[in-house]
C-alpha cells in the first residue's frame, strides 16, 4: 500500500515537509484504538531465530532504524510497532540548533537515493532524554551524539561529554558521530590523533560509571584503506564495542540523475542505493581487520531484503535502514526479517 498509494503522493511534496507531516500522521494514527496491534500484525515478526546477542544486549531482530530519522526521539513508541529490533535517535547536540538553511533535503528517485545537508538540526540532548525517560516501549535505543556547529573542534569533547551525561540513563548504547559531512570541520575529528583522544576521553567517562554502556563509532564511507586501518587501531586502543559503517558519502559517482540537477542541489551527504557497494566494501574490510569482540552495524544502500543479507554476509552483526525505509516503507523491515529466517 505504501509504495503503490502513499509514496507517489508523498513524493510530490517537499521532502522535509513530508518528513514532518509523517511524524504528525504517525502520532495521530497510533492514537486510534487497536492501531498498534494492527501495525504489529502487519509488520512485526516474533521469532527466536531472529534474536541477536550483540554488545551484551539482546536484540529481538537485527534490523534497526538509523540515526537521522527520529532525531528528537519523538516517535520511538510508534516506530517500535513497525518491526524494528532497535532505534537509534539523534544525532543530538548539547544545545538545540536549527541546522543548515533550507532547502536541505533532496530526493533522487531514479537513483533511489537522498542527498541531505541537514546539519544536526535537533532540539538538544536534554529534550531527547526527557522524551525517552517517559517512553512506553522497551525497544533498544541507541544515542547518536555530536557537537554543536559553533563549537570549535578543540572543544568538541565537552559537547560529546554533555550529550553522554544527558542520555546515559535513557539509552542502551552510544554512537560517537564524527562523520557527517554537513557540519563544517566535523570530519577532521576522524583523523587518527584527535579521534583517539576524543574516544579515549569519552570511554574514560563511560568506564567511570557502575554500568558502562557500549560505545560505538560511526564512520564515513569515504575513508581510504589506510584511514580504515587507523580506525581499527583506535577501536582496539579505546576498546570500542563496535563500528557503524557507514554514514553518507560526499561522492557523486555513478548517479543516473542528470548532472545539472546534482549541481543545482549542491553539497550534502548522499545515501541510498548508490552507496550500497562502498558500504559493503568497508564492512568487509573492517571485519577482516577487527577483533571478533568489536561488532559492526551495517548501513548504506539497503533497499531490498537481498541488500540486507549482503551486508550481514559481509560481516555486519546488525543493520540499519534510512533511505530504504523512505523508498520502501515498513514492509521492507518485515521482508528483511523474513529473508533472514529463510536464509537460516
């Protein structure tokens, strides 16, 4: 129903407006009697064979909603009824910020892709934490944390620590995001020395807790093999629980969308089908280098159930959806879980 009826209508409207309308529509729909039960019957598969033990957490299935879709933890309960095994909120920053100027979100339908330059628009870590404190579902939640745009890189650690403190009691794992291309200078924190210092400091704060949370790093797909080797060393030295591979790409290679349209859109991170092969390559490379106790969440270009299986076979322990969810709707979550069961 989504692809045949809703998507053609939604794709006639500005993408960011659709995103906001969808929030309102979902919240309204799930207030109706029996709506949650109906959604669960349509999209949820409860089967012990889908369960995964990762980071010391028990996931009911390996399909998650990637960060960026529910930045402010507005719809955690609603998304929990659509078949996901976990939800990652954020990226959140210590202080609320509006993000980059609009328009900043663009569809590339012929490529089954999206370009965004949102710029960590969010209502702040404290607001997200408050919402999570009063959520009704017990779905596993990841907290994706970043720095404010006006915070210089030399003070970035303060921002990550503030987000960590705000979210510690309400999330199950943390993700340090230094790989978005939409905050000026942020990707410089992926360089070996500053990244090692940043992660080591956050991990020290984490380990000072009675119950440390799994700490993950989200990386860009545009890193070279040498840079990926640095990531492997950093993961070992700072005892990361996992890597999320990958964020959006700044590449514009092999797109079918007309070049003039791409140039008119301008800067931003590309996600969706064109990212599929590179994200899988990064997963394979990391899996061959990382120790077994460092787990991988695969994300990037998962549009079909076969794409998800490809990521898992490449070495991902869990996967996440974003653009595929936009193009295929919640039926994709069910299709992936069915494919996993059929592949066992």
